C-alpha cells in the first residue's frame, strides 16, 4: 500500500512539472500536503473518483501562502474536499476553514485535527476563547 501511495506522489510531481507548470518549491509543497495522514486516507478511499491535489493560488505581495486544494477530479470538474495553505519559507501547513462565520479562517493543523471530528464542524461555526462553537440556524 505504501508503494502505491509513493507512486501516486511521484506521478503527481512528474505530471505537475512535465506540463511546464510549477517550480521546485511547488513540487515540494504538493509532496508535503500529499503526505498528511488525512490526505493519504482521502487518496486511498477516493481512488475510484480520481483524487488530486492542485495549486490554487501562489504568494504575492498581499498574500504569503500557497493555496493547495485536495479533492476529486472527474466529469471534467474539480470538487474540493480540503483546502490547505503552505508557507513557502517554512513549508508549514495550515488548514483553510471556509465554514467560519467571520469569513474563511487560517488555522493550524493541530487545531483543525482537534475540531475536524467535532459534531457540527461542517456547519457554520465560530471560534471563541480557543473553542469551536457551532452556530444554530
């Protein structure tokens, strides 16, 4: 199973760079995100739906992260399951929480992993004093 995963990561990196797109930094970033346990599990369970990773945004003068989307790529469209931000200087990975009431929030992987399985996490929520609070309708 490990061999299949590493083959997937290698093919991803080769395809990404073979298209004349991407840089060495972007290849490293995709590799790092692909090795997250949650992403590895997703790739394994979504195999029939063509799981993929893609660079959705690059750093610029106003934004310091690479944006990596993880999702399925079939029927000529990409459906995002996870959004990550990666600092290109440190390669630290953050989770981009799109369900936060205050607007999308960048949170640490540690916090995301703590809250991800919380009941209601996939509903609108907010953060107060280091706690996740699910908002009711």
